[in-house]
C-alpha cells in the first residue's frame, strides 16, 4: 500500500455496524406495512404513492398509539393494527357528513331488522359523536333507555346520525350533553 490510500479493511470491518445501527425501525415499518397493505390498482402513479404514504402514516400512528397506551398503563387492551385502521376509516367516513344525502340510483333501500333483544349496539366513535355535524333529534314509537351515561330514563327521541336514544325534556337535555354541546350558548 502506498501513502494516501485509505485502509479498506477498516471501512469493510465497520460498515455493517454503521448501517444497521442507524436503521431505526425501518424493518419494523416495512414488516407492518406488509400485513394490511391497501391494494389499489391504478395506472396513475400518484394514486399508488398516496396510498403507500397513507399506510405509512397509519402504521406510524398505530405505533404511537401503542406506545401511549403502555405509558399511561391503560387497563383496556390496545387495538390491533387491523382494528386501528378500521376504526380510523370508520371515523373518516362518518365525520363531517350531513345526515341527509341525495338518494342513490339503483335498487331501493331495504331497512335491516332491529337486532334481537339482548344484543348491545355499540356507540359510534367519540370523534363522530362530538363533530357537531348532522346530529338531529328524531322520534319514533319505541321507548328505549337514554344512552347518556348520567341518565337512566326512557325516551322516544333519538339522534338521526348516531342512532342512539337521548332525552330532551324541560329539566334535562341529554342530547346536548351526549354530543358535547353547551345548550346555554344558544339562549
């Protein structure tokens, strides 16, 4: 070897250490992206890039969500990646949507029968409950228990968007309490 030539042994010897020490979870992200990838066939290249980065954002958000659940020592079990993506898509689908939409073309809608007695219907996500968009009181002939946590009464009034029964009376307004609305701001 002559003067001024770099020593190739030291470069080769330490190269894998430097590469793998700075990976910082890239392999983990790639593995998690492969589990529930959003497949979207399109000839437009920017559609594929958009859905890839959407998947990356969702995986990163799920990792932060799991880390926060561990730090707060929450008693509830954290959602799996699949359920987390489903919950995010459900919230994005329902949030800021008006209740009345134009009728669609095609076969008419046939209403689904009510669930059997004893079946507990899930409440919508918190983001949908408090978005203050399209929540209108409706009425029907069935008296069901109010879903507000501080109320035990029965009512025929329900939210058209959330599909939950809520009281609206002269001395309590569970509809506003449930949706996070201050009823005094409209006086």
